[in-house]
C-alpha cells in the first residue's frame, strides 16, 4: 500500500501484482508511470511529467498480460510530452510486460 506519496526518477514508478496506490504524485519517469498487474488499485493519483528515454514512448499506465481484479479510478493522467503514447495502454493479449 502506497498512500500520500511522491514517486519520481524511476523507469516505472510502480510495477507488478498486489498493490494499491492512493493519492500518489508520479512524475519524471523514463518509462511508464505504472505497470498494472493483478489485484491492483490505482486511485486519486496524479501521473504527469514523463521524460521517456531516447527511442522510447511512455504510457501513464500499462497493462498487457490479461490481469484480473484491476481498478483504475479517479486519477489525473497527463501524458502530453512529445513522445508519450497514451494515458492508459491496455492490451491484454500481448503477454507480460
């Protein structure tokens, strides 16, 4: 559980299964804001200011393995950088990221 926190400067701020993030300020990531797994809740948080590495694109949240029990609610996701891709990238048939 991550609450009332700021995460910045990582490739991906949070990744994997079994986490809850509430009121988290996520910025300055060089990959995706978060990797969304199974049994994950992302709520009331702010993802912004991505700085993708050269040749990369960035998503605010990315899910690509058919995860279950995923809740994304009441967030502000600003992916307005020139090489950003999408606020949420959901592709359940691509396999694990």
